[in-house]
C-alpha cells in the first residue's frame, strides 16, 4: 500500500500563491489515481482536483505530478479566505473520482489559512 504525506501549507494573504506537495512512499503514485480534497471547519470534505477541478478552484489551481520524485503537487494561485481549509491528498487504485469516500489512502492533511 502507499503512504501519503502532504506539505506546503501555511498562512498567506489573499491573492498569494502556495504549492502543496503530496509525497508518496511504499508504492509508486503512478499506480494510483490521486486527488486533492479540502475541509473547512464545520463543512464537509470538498473535492478540489484530480485531473479536473472543482468549480470553486477552476482557473486558479493546477495539479501536476513528478514521477521521479513520486510526488503530486497542487499549485494554488489567487487565494481567497474561502480557500482556508485543511488540504488532503488521497489515492485509489480505480479511476479518478470526485467522491472522497471512494479513496482508500489519505495523508494527514496540511493547513492552509488565507487572511483578508
């Protein structure tokens, strides 16, 4: 099985950018569909990106993969306070999905806080 570790979160101002990393170990991430999700306090976990994007982040976020580093990235631009959440990467052996419950492997999450 694969283990996932997210990093790159932090406190930024509105309009700033961040790049999150999801490093895989134990298995190569190329064997899995990888997605990004986020969860804000009091809200349900929300799909962010796989090879396609949630409506709230389209045009601002970009997912990419570096197979040599066994890492998937989420580049986040033009951040707003509404993007404040814990961001998780997740993996599954089936096709890409927007449904969190269909992912088997999860990282511990990384906090992103955007101040206005």
